[in-house]
C-alpha cells in the first residue's frame, strides 16, 4: 500500500456555513498504479490532489503515505516528503519563465542534499528522458507549450520521486502534443512510478488503469 485516505473531509466556512470540498472520502492507491481523477468543475478533484501532495490540510479523517500519518508531520517534514517522494506537474507549467530549461530542472535539487557537482548531469538526464535535452539552454519563454510541459515533467522526476501528481497536464495542449505527453506519463508508470492525473479529458483518462470520479466532494 502506498496511499490510504480514510474519511477525509476538507471543509471551508462560507458565510457561516460549512462547505465540504471533500466529504468523507476513503481511497487506497497501490504503488505502481496509474489513476485518473475525474469530475465536473468544483467536484473536489484539485482539492484531493493537493491533499495527496501534502500541499493542503484537511479537517477530518486520516491520510497515510507509505505508512506515515501525514496529519502528524511538521511543516519541515512535509516539505521533505514533497521534495523526495512526490513530483508535481501542473496545467500552467509553473516554470521560472526568465530562466533556462536546465535551471528549472535543477531547481528542486537546490532544496535537498544533492551535491552541486551532480546537479547538471541529473538535470540533463531528466531532460533527455522527456525529449528536450536539446532545449536545455533555452529560456522557457521561448518554447512551445509541449516543450514547456516536457521541461515541467523533467523537473518533477529529477529527484526520482515514487509518485507523480499531475493537474490537467494536457489542458493547454493540442491533441497531438497531449498524446505525446501522455506517452511520457505511461512510460514513467511502466518504470514503476505511481501516476495520478486530474483530468476533464476522457481520452487522457483512457491511458489510466483506474478512474476515480468525484461529484460534490464524494467518490461516486
């Protein structure tokens, strides 16, 4: 078992009344799965992804990641888990636009104990694995959307995380480029990484081995 959610609720106070973005969600995800999380806007998809990625807290329930009780971890320990265990890929790429592809991929290694002498080589290998090593010295603002998403994936995998979380990773891409990006995720999954993708796109979801559908904060 890698991920276990038990009766997780994320509650916001809106005009004095509780609003459940997630409502007693229970879910188990095994190592090596490739999962799609689907549902309409406002269903709770991104909220679930943020909780899975230790980016957001929850008011009720328990979350165990590789046996670790996430609710009991300090902010510094959560930061360490995010940096070493989880890679994030987002729809808007979230790259440092005025910097090169190589710099962007090296960035996560600045926050762990990777020796400086190894950073360039590791970043180059990550860029090579996503097919954009030839773009290493180009600023990301000068790249196409597909190239930027490949850089974002390279950044997500440079610390060799066991889990990849992707939030609408093909949302800003044309269908042909989206297919290329999904082929990369499929390859990462075949290498043993657990891949969890939030998507509105049924074609993207078809690449996954299991689909989780949310509605009004509940798994349906």
